[in-house]
C-alpha cells in the first residue's frame, strides 16, 4: 500500500488509526482554512462528500480518511501531469 505524505506527515500517526476524520482534521491535513474547505465541498465535484452523523443542524460531520487521501493523490497526479506538459 502506498504511503501518502501530506503536510509533512504530521498527521500520519492519527490517520493510521482513524477511519473518519473531522472537518478540523481535514483542514489541518490539507493546510487550509474552513472557508476554503467549504468552497472545495461546494465547487469541486471530485472532493469527497461529507458524512453527517445525524439529521440536526448541530450533528457532527466527518470525512472518510481513505477518500481524502485518494482525492489528494489524484490532485497531486494532475499537478505532476500539468507540470510535464
């Protein structure tokens, strides 16, 4: 299995244990602010869909860790391909 290194690998140990991560952890992992994450969710159809734990407005929202890693790999590969052209 390929090891994904994001943000200098700082969250590697956390991600090895968690199946889902919070909005704050996604922001820290991608080194972005919450408003940028909101724009990604809204405007990037390839970005993973958030998982809401309940029906109330205050219900916790999570993301699947593997989906976030996969999305990052795709974006990284796209960037590498565009740099080669």
